[in-house]
C-alpha cells in the first residue's frame, strides 16, 4: 500500500466574489431584464430613476391568493388596500382580478369611485372618519367598520337623518400573542370594550351590527397569529349570536401577509421565511368554516396589501458617484433616495447590478442623492465594482413607497407598467417644477418684479 505524499498545510485566501463550495454569492446576481424587457433599453427610453411594475406578477399574486383561500372557504372577497399603492393602473388591475377597494380616507374613497367602484364594494376603515366621510359612505351603501364609540354616535345621527337602519361592522383589537399588539385601532376584545359597544349598538336600534373586522398588524411571518385572531373572532361572533341574536354577514381578517421583502432584523431572506398564501389560508379557513352553519357562512374579507404588490415593483437607478469613505468602505451615490424609497428604513432592499462588472466584489454603502446623512439605502451590501453611469435594480419596491414618497430635493420619476404581452405603458409621468408649484400662490406684494425690491450692484 502506497503512502499518501506529504502535503504542506496552507491557508488559501478566499477571493471575494468567486464561486466557492457555498455557491454563487448573491452580490453577483444581476437583473438585466424585467419580464423579458432589457433594463438598459428601459433606461435609454424612459430615463433614470425609473419605477417599473410587472402586470403579470400582480395578476399571478392575486390569483394565488384567491385560489389559496377560495379552495378552503366558499365565500372569499379580497378588498385591495389602497394605501399600499393607489396608482390608477395598479388599482384597476386589482379590480379587474375581482378585488373590491379597502380605503382609510376620503381621497382613497374618491379614487376608488373615480375608477368606477360602487360604494357597496368599498370597505371603509381607519381611525379617523369625519362626519362628511361617514355620510357619503352611508349614502353609497359602503361597508363601514367603526373604529370607536364616537363613530357609533356619529352614525346613529346619520341613520336618524336617513330614517333607516345603517349596517356596520366593528373593528376589534385583541391579544393574539403577537407583540407589540396593534391595540390603538378599534375596540378591545379582552377588556370587554368590544362587547359593550356591540350592546350599545344593539340597544340604540339605529345601527345593525353585521360584521367583525380586525387587522392585527403587518408583515406577519407566522400564520398562528391569524389562527388566534379567527378563534377569538369566532368566539365573539358566537357570543353576539347568543346574547343579541346577531347574524353576521361578514368576517374581515384584515391584511398583514408578508411579502418577499427582507426586514432589517431578519438574518434569512424572507423568501425562506414568508409563509405562502396557502399556509395563511390553512390557519384561518377551517376555523371559520366550523364556526358557522353552512347555510349562514359569513363573507370572508381579506384586505391584503403588500403581499399582492411588493414583488411586482422595481426601481431602476443609476450610479451618480463612487467614493471611498474614511472607514475604507466603498460607497455609491445613486440618483434615487429615501424620498422615493421610504421602505428602505425598515427593509434591506435587494440591490442588483444590471451590467456585468466581473467577479471581484467589495462591501458597499449605498446612498441616495439627498443632502441628508440618513439618506442610506443599504448600510452594507457586497457588490462588484461599479462606476458612474452603471445601473442597479432595487426590489421589491411595489408596496407603500409610492403612497409615502415625497419630492424632497428630487422629484418623483416616471412609472412604467410592463403588460402581460410586453406592452410598455407610462402610468405616471415624471414630475416637474410646474407640477410641484401648481398649488402655491405668491402674494403680489412679494413679487420680485414689484417696485421696492432692494437691488444689489
Ligand atoms: C385596516 C388595514 N387593512 C389592510 C392593510 C394592509 O396591510 P398589508 O399591506 O400589511 O397587507 C392595512 C395596513 O396597515 C390596514 O391598516
């Protein structure tokens, strides 16, 4: 038997960015096309930064959600949460797929009506509903979920003026084991507040309690919290039936399903952590199904927001500058900042190069273009060595950025929709100074063309 030859022990330097036994580092992934459309061509045609939506992804996610719950429960209604993204094109896709609208303000309500959604297909939520808003919602037959006892009083007055009973639901907050609990919205279950208000509604006789609503939080990574939510809601429904003879028309479990975005606090990418729609449905449907007689099943509302639209949105950006920080870390300055990427405060958004810049990678800090220290998109991400003019794609971008964005320092860019057959449609034009200034008024006495202006040589 021959002896193995002696091999001198050695330490082999691991070259950052090269393939190794653990596979390809994620920083080497690129995004050079979106739904088959080359990113460089999009930038050439529409400029940078550029927000892009995939119509196919939205429709697929909607169909997936409908299928997951529809398979397990016969009466499911999705109500698209407008605050997540209320671009007309995005809402219209949701409505074409069968969604109603879920709104929390007068302007969202108006947007849904303008798109042709009847009041009776609009779910009205939120902690602040002025009398004028309630009046419109009642007149249109909208689905109103009250958030406080004050709204009961306001609605009773409106009902008296209309001369008929007004149907309402109550929003309930509860302990599902998830902390911190979202207990500032609606009426509390455990301390008896929700029950007392239900009793008050019944005894007032001007309103009819027909629904229960709860939205326990957002980006909920464990379906067991929904399970607890529906167990509690079903027990409450049964109490309402026994004590007041109430038969519920609907049961609304709110939104909150996680998208595939990555929360800053999580180590693993959310694609490993986020439950599927099937997992959420599995936790909920059987319980509701078992709690009501089969001929009196309430309509099950889902108010899903982020999980339907986040992955459908992309932000294409361009490197404006590269620099070496005093710490030695390399930094990129992009043409898009936190003013249009609010979600970068709580997500580690994925940042992918478009061009092939080789295998060598370095840690980078990614800054936006704003003159603010907090304009940081990612505080540490490995990327190849990019130069001024190179592009990056940031994702998932579709949820909450475009309703919370501002024109601080830089204006908001073009938004493009890629259709199912590759159509390219601008769904929002880029802003300009005249758009920004159109609501302002300059008092005549401040006009610089007026006499009295101090002139300097
Ligand atoms: C009442 C209500 N419903 C639905 C949603 C949508 O939530 P998500 O985007 O987490 O699905 C929200 C968001 O906070 C909400 O407040």
